[in-house]
C-alpha cells in the first residue's frame, strides 16, 4: 500500500519523462499495490501537463486512487513552508485516513 504526496518522481518512474540516474522505470501494469496519490494542480515543480500524464496512466489501474487540489502548489501539506495550503492539506489528510481505513485490516 502506498500514499503519495506530490508524486514528483512518478513521471520518471512511469517512463513519462527522461530517465534520471538512480530512478528505475516501471511498467505501470506490474504495480499491484493499492495506492493513493495527492497532486496539487498549481504545482510549480511538477507542472499540470506532467500531472495529467501521470493521471492518465494511473487511471487505468483499478487499485489506484488519484486526488487533485486545484490551487495547491508543490509541498502544499508542509505547514512549515511558504507553499502550505491549509485547505488542501486538511482535505488530503481526510482522504488519506479514509483510504487507509478502507484498506487496512481492523485490529
């Protein structure tokens, strides 16, 4: 199981961007783990076109949940950083808790 915030390595991992040293390329079809991905659509580090490419690839995988935040920039969940977005952060946390609640065994 995976919860990802910002997904800056995903374009390279999914072969959607030029390779980078030390980052492997994966065949998205081989990924079987449930995952939740949070993306700010105003991300100044990972632009909207890259986010949309990642969304297209991930949307084909039934175990993947893709969430986006229209006005959130990169690092929107870091409350000690200038790009912090309290609304996006709170919603992402709520979605993360719900995602994990439905997929982790109760115990």
